[in-house]
């Protein structure tokens, strides 16, 4: 995953590029996708969002638009997070310790009380001598998996989701024995009020609420203890994920099975009928082919899978629509689909970034103005900009024509340019590498002129948008004059209307006083025609 993928999650929109570049781990959660936790490369933990039930762990109930340190976790080497819908949150460290905080009305924090937790607190009871390797949360219950393959559970148990045959809530972790005794569990997951586990030999067990068949055991009866999904005997399951009330299972041969609630088509079988036993999804007919990864989460009713060739498919409740068959997307990852189509837009698991991991876009961004890899130097106003001919040819029709028709290939590596300023031309070249436009409103008109000459339609639209958004009383006269100079009629009309609406203030500015006499004369004539001087 690339850190640029964070742009798909609105909650990160105010983060600076520098901060985003330092993120190692991030998760978005909350009933509106409005809370997030981040771990930076140095192990510092930050929180961001509305802080429902104190779920940010910052020690208070205040929301924050900008990252705030979670002091209690900053030196704990956090490995991953899991969350419920209260929300309550668990953090797992690389040492194998679990910290919990947030909503606790059903004892889901595992600290022996039902009091809300504003600060992450170590869960010690019954887990003190254990090394936990994975965690999972349902709506109001929690699971922990140890390195010995044991499962511990706590929290709400009204449907048996804690898995020990007792209906009362559990305030502290208890080992799930019945049904899993002698089994080594390798992965755990939770639906809203159900739990699932996969053993090392590929068997699947489910317990808890089963009202729409989400346990896959052939009936609709709740289970107080783990019950084997017998319909999958003979199939080796590698991974199971749970939605709000449905379940996906992926075999070691890339075959997909689904069961449970299907009111939004989340089983991917072409109808909306619930299923209490696993159904093999027609991955060939849908064009998915062999499946390599799957995603779902207890917050919503969407299903996502990665098919052959890395193509990502989705079905179920997709932005309010019911999609009953796997549908290909143009998105690149499971996280992208959940960010764009899930309701709410939350992560099925945290985004984890490798230390040196870079996407194609990241690599292109790094390559811009890099003299060590460049094969072309463009000199503007005595300053050098280092670029790559191949990138310019791919991204820009102007350069494509230049290099093919008017460019000598006899090792020529320097191009002098004097038509536009260094700042504007550098911005343009950087745009070709990054799709970003980092320029002042006043210089955007010169960039617009460049975009016109170079036939860059998308860049022209970006410039027009920048100018419209950046116009003020102080710069309106300058922008109006420059729009006339560059023959940008649409912008001239826009600026004229703005000046007309704020004429008293604009004509008192220094920029208006500096306007060419002919520009002022034409403006007065147009203003008169628009009725500005009628009494």
C-alpha cells in the first residue's frame, strides 16, 4: 500500500504531506468513519476525530481535527488495532500485550468493570502470562488469539458470542474451551454479535448469534459454544472474515464460500435470500477467477475480494445500492473499495506500510528534479530542472511532438526555455510527475496561459478553479487585468463580475491604481453597460 491511498479517507484530508509520509500504521473507525488512530515510524501514536465514548484514548472526551498524541501507547511498540461499534478499541503490541479503551457498557474492555475508559489500559487478568498474536472485536465483545493457538473472549455475551455457554457479560478474558479444546486456532474474526475461528488444519468454527445463518452450521440457532462448520469438511480454509451478519471464507485453492444475511446481496449469489450453510460463489462466471484475498467487517454489509490479476470486486451494500453479484471495480486495493463504497467508510484492518515501500506514484514524485536519474535538464531563468524524457513524452502531447519531430537524439540533454517564469514552468513539470498544482493564485494565470499553449485541458480546468477560489478584493484587479492579457475570456468575465460586486473596495486597492489606463477605461465602459452607475 502507498501512503497516497490515505487520500481516499476524508478524515485524513487535513494532514500535511510530511506527517502522512511518517505514518507506519493507520486505521479509520467510528460509526461515521470519523475517528482514526495512527502510528508513526518512531512508534508515536496519534488519534484524530470525534472521540465518541473516549475512543481516541487521549485522556479526555474532546474531539480533534488534528493529530493528538495517545501518550499511554507511545512507547509500547503497537502492532495493530481492532475496534467495536461502541466504539471500544484494542491495541496489540509486538510484545503480545493488549491495551483497551473507549466504550465499556458491556465490559468489552476486559478490565473487570463497565466504566468507560479514556486512557489505554493494559489487560492483565488471565492474559498476563500469554503472548497474544491477534485480536478481533465484534460490536461489543472482544477476542484474543495467543501464540499457542488459544482463544480468549470477553464482553457482551447475550447471544453466546463470548463462547463459554453462559449468557452473562464477561468483564475479564476467559479461555474459549468447549468446541476448541485440543485445537490450534490460527485466526479469529467477529461479526456484530458472532465469532468465528479457523484452526491450523483449515477447519472453521462459529459461535454466538445465528439468526440469519451467519455461523454457517445449517440452522438458525444461536450457539453458546464454538460449533464446527461441517459443510466445509474436506475444504482447507485459509481465511474467514465477517460482515455485520454475513461471512466469507477463502480456501487454500482460492475458492470463495459465503453464508449468512443477504438482504443487500452481500453473499454474491445473485439473490437476496439468506443462507445458513456455505455456498460456493461462482468466481469463474463472475470473472473473478482464483481469489487471493477477501474483506468484510461488522460495521456494514459489503463484501470485497481480490480476483485473478489483482482485480478488485465488490458486492452487497455499496454506497446505498444493493449489488447481488461480484462487480469489478477500477480501484486497486480492498482498502480503496471500502473507503469509496462502504457505509460507513471504515477499515477492515489497519493499513500497514513497509519502511521502504513506495508506489509508482511515490516513485514518480521522488524522481522529479532528481539529477541522479534525469536524462534531460531544462534551464529556465538560469535555474535547472531535472526531468526524464520518457515521463514527459508519456504525460504531455507538447513534449511528445517535440521529441518525435524536432528533437535531435544525438545525446542532447539540455533544453533552454524562456517563455515562462521558472516558478511556473517548474510547477508545470512537477504537475506532470505528481498531478499536483502548488502555485499562488496570482501565478495561476501564467500557468493557465502555458496550459493553453501546451493543450493541457485538465490543467486549464485546475487553473481556472484555483483562480476562482483564490480571488479576493486585494488581487481581483490584478487577476482581471492578467486575464485580459492572456485572453482568458471565461476568467475575465468571472473577475469582472467579482470586481463589479465589490467595486467600492476594489477601486481603493493599490493593484487597481496600477492598472493600465486602457484597462480601466474598458472596465468603466463595461461597468456602465452593466448598470453600475445608474441612479
